[in-house]
C-alpha cells in the first residue's frame, strides 16, 4: 500500500495511507444497494428523512437577492402546508420537514441569513474560489472569512485539484487546514470534485487528506463537473469515513452532490449509508444531499403515498 | 426516526403448486408405478409444500426406454433444429422467470434476490449458450468426428436445483443425446416446472425424462444397463459409490463434487472489496455452494483488521424469510443439512477455533443458521478439511506467498480458489501454483456459461460449461 507523508503545522509528519480500491468490486457493491426494496412505512420514513437532508442550492452567475429569497422560501416550506396537511393529518404523519440548508455564493450569504432568520435552516456558502479553486490561498481565506462573518453556518470549500493531481499533497492539506482555521466554529465541508480525480484510489486518498486536515464533512462534487455524485464514489468515501471513525473516534459527515434527481436514487443512497456507517449517520447533521431537483421528486412521492395519486410537475414550485 | 426496511415480500400468487406431482416420462406427466409419494418441505417454515412421486427401478426403466426410443430421431435432427428447441426453451424461461424464481425460493429456501438475479438468469443463459453450439459441433473439436453418446443419466443436487438442471440438460441436448434426470429429493418442484416449459416449447417426447426420488431412484439410474453416460453433481461419498458401480461397465462418467476452497487475501489487496468478496464467497446461497470460499487465508499483517471488518459486515447481513426482497441469507434446505451444519459447528468449537456469529436474532421456525466463522483455525482441524456446505468460514493466517499457496493446496479437494491482491504479478504467480479447477482473482463466485467449471482430486472430473462442457456428451473420433 502506498503511503504519503504530510507535515502538520506543528512540524510533525503524519502518514496518510492510500488504501487501494478495486473499481469493479466497488461498483458491484454499490449496485447491491439499488436492489434494496424500501416499501410502506420505511418508504415514507425514507422520503421524509431525505427531504430533511437536502441542501437547496443556487450557484449561478445570474444569482440575485430576489432569486435567493425565493429559494429560501421554498427551503422553509418545500410545499405550502395547506396543500398537503389535510392528507397528512388523515394518515397521522408529521408536517413536511424543511430542508437542512441552502447553499449559495458568499455574496448571497447576507440575503439568505436574513431570509431564513429563526427557521433553524442552515446557510451554507461555497468558498475558496468555487468551483475551480484556482486562486491564491489568501483570496480563498478572505472568501471564506467573508462568508463566515456574514453568518454562514457552513462552508463548502473545494480542494486544490491542480496540486492534488500533480502529487503536491502537502499543499492540498495545508489549504484545508488554513480554511478550517478561517472557519472557526463554522462547519467545514470539503469538496473533492471526484469527477476530476480520475480513479477511486484517488477519491479514497483525497478523502483521507480532507479528514486528516480537519474537514467536518466530505463532499463529492461542485455540481459543475460531470460525473458528479455516483453511488460507488459515495461508497468509497463512506468507507473512508468508517475507517477514520474506527481509527480516531471522530465522526465525519458525507454529502454527495449533483446528479441525484429522483427519490428512488436518494433512497438507494440512504440504504448505503445505513448499511455502511449505521444509524448514527442517518440524520441531517451527518448526511446531506446536494441536490435541488431532488426536492420536488421527494415531494411528488410523498404526495403519492399520502393521496394515492401522482401529482403532475406543475403542482410543485420550481424554487 | 429509525431507518429500517419494512417487510417486502414477493407474492407467491404467480406459482401454482400441484399438491401431487407426477413423473415426467415420454413427454407426459405420469403416475409412478411405485404408487408412492413423499413430501417436499418449505425449509423457511418447515411445512410441506407438495407431494412428489417416488420413482422406483421400474419407473426409471420406463424413462430410459422413452429416452432410448426418442434418441435416434433427436440425434439425427440437424444441429440447427436442435438449437431451435433450446433457444425456444431459453426464451420461455425468460418469460416465466418470476414464476421459476418464486418456486425455487419456496422449495429450496434461497433468498428471492438470488433466485431472481442469479439462478434463473443463468439458467436461461445456459440454454442460450448451448443452443448456439448445437449447429457448430464440427467446429468444437476441429478435424474430429463427433457423435452423441445416446441416453445419459443425470443426477443433480439441491443447492441450485434449476441451474444444475440447465448445466446438465442443455449441453446433453445440444450434442444430440436424450436424458433421464433425477433432481434431489428435497427440491423437485422447479425442474417439474421446467418440464412444463419443455412441453410448451414442443420438445419431442422422451428427449428429457424426469424421475423424482431419493437414493434408490439414483441407484436405479446408475445401474441401468441401457444408459451410456452418468453425470453426477453432489457429494464425494455418493460419487465413490457411483464410480464403483460403473467401474465394470462401458458407461462414461463425469463427477462434479465438493470442495474446501481457499480465498487468499494478501496485505496489498483492496481490503473493502476483499471483505465483500469473502462474504459473497462463503455466505452466498447459505454457503450451499460446492465452490464456496470456505477457507479464508489472511496475510498475518492484516489479519486482525480484516477480521474486524468481516465482523462489522456480518452484522449487516439480513437472515430471514427467503421471499423478502431484502433477505441476504435464506433457509438451510432441509432438517438433515441443518443438523449436519450444527454438528460441524459444535466440533469446530470443541477443536478450539475462535467462534464468531453476529448478534442479530434469526427465525426460530424453519431451518435457519447464522452466518459464522472460526478464527485462528489450524490446518489440522476438521473445519479446514471437511466440507460443511453451510454458512461457516474457517480463517487462518500465512506469512509469505509460498505459505499461502502451500496452505491453499493442503486439501483433498481442488475445486476453486480466490486470490486478492492489487499486484498483478503476485496474482498470476499464485494462480498458476494453485491446484484448483476455477480460480478467481479479485472476485469470487462469478459464473458464466462460456466458462468451464470442474475440479481436481476429490472435487471430481469432467468440465461443465464452455466448449469443454460439450466433450463429456460426445463420442469423439
């Protein structure tokens, strides 16, 4: 097994193992979770849980305060309560949960914080010159500080893929440490951009570096690169989290992002998390979906379960 | 909010089980002359499913006569025509896949997930594959003249009732032989449904005859003077009796028997995938697999970590109702097999291996056994030498490649082996030195009709599947 070495701030060297991953085997194991059958009560449970784990996201050059406010309204009430509550009452189900967080660019953080005041919904800000990460470290730190100072509760940073692919793991590690410092108490999600890494071996190594450097969450993708999240890539990261927990006792969260559009897919991810990490990860503090389109499909399926009918797309607001 | 799987039970409405099942001779379902029937049990409940005809020597004789009568015409049919029948059978199997899968699970106890996703698709694949060979036999062995053997007697086990039927019947028919086949007495139902499919496909009468029953029925096939070849899959004990019985005859013989196959995990393996492979290797189909990876050889440097991961993974296995789509491990096929497994586990405990079983409960009704392993097992222990044919794994360690190979080969069997390493040269070196018929690298229990299957030493002789699978059914000049 390959082992890389990075120097910590205090000058000590730490060894990070590059655990090899067999691609065929990982794909096969991930495929196993598409065969799980989640029906009846467990399906309702899964749909509610998945909805409460969503990070509603807008990351466009065209974002405006108006657009962000609209999205924040949807984050609080993914569907107007009066539309569904009579059905839920009949079934004795709880109210539709709000999503876990909204995810925006740093410039939009003040707008989102204001719009979500008192809701308990998190405001996640991408930072570190998202999505490419091609900026000097100081710019990345300032980017992060701005978001934190304006009230972001979570930071989604990108790793330096240029450094990673050229074998400069020290720089990758140092940058995450620096951003973690800039975050202070704010939760840090580290985006590996797995679609640019080229192999599961590297996804595993990048996960190890991100966790060793202090990331609270590891996240697959920016959503700007194809492929984004896939089941096997997420599995490789979940297994890294399990091993890290075993080694250090620290529980790292996971966020697959991009490409998860249907309730069916979301449930496959939940089965995989449950069977790989267990019940401690089955909540929005430890697992998130970075997926906006997913919210409406989850709602559609909840409506189906509650009313017995599939409602057409126009019933659900776009954002 | 706990995330759990609600029961997701496959409906059994699709299958119609005849309360009294007759023999299939000369294209028709007929009463046994013995007038005797016995019960087949649903191992997941312990309740009887149906009555099965008990064929005696006279019934077997009628079946052989029907096969002999059908032989000349079937053998003379062009390969293309025979292939056409096989293709038709394969397609009907696909159309009736759900029915076959549900029935297989009811009678055998294997999880519906496996009968649906593994057994039945492979059954269809085998018929498709050998349908393709039927008109190409002259190219199978270039420069040689090939002829069918005549009437072949086939005896198959209960662990993959349909799949073993396909392994036996498809190549025999492709080569122009006619068949008298006996399923295991605990799993006769699915092959009788296959008989209905033969009827639906218009397969000529007498080409395949199915005689149900236990050891005596099998003995009647083995000892019948008008049978040209015996193909047997089952235990080494029974194989010894068969081999003695045919010793003074001109019957051809192939045997596919037991194993005590080793899964070798080197320290440079992709560990997560190796754990999954070991689990699949031993707990697939409740461990009722002749090529099951029942010995795990771990490089000492990773042994502790690997065993830990294995334990974690085993806690997540779901043992229970085989009809539940989320069940990973179903029921042991019969009370007798269940008792045999428990006895071997007991002897393992008394020999001093470190026993582990997961903490979850298993159903108390029906024949269920927890997946388990014995760690730090010595090569001298019975668990390292005796085939358990159940969900019981024996773990020991090695220090060098040479020791791994030596230990893997330290067995009277030689059916399969697995090698796990990310280093290609090591995989090849190890594989070349292993005395086993099937060797998997960085995977396990992968089956394909185009790939020959069979063993060395007490695992038997002859190959099934692939081009090699044709040879035992042909007279080659």
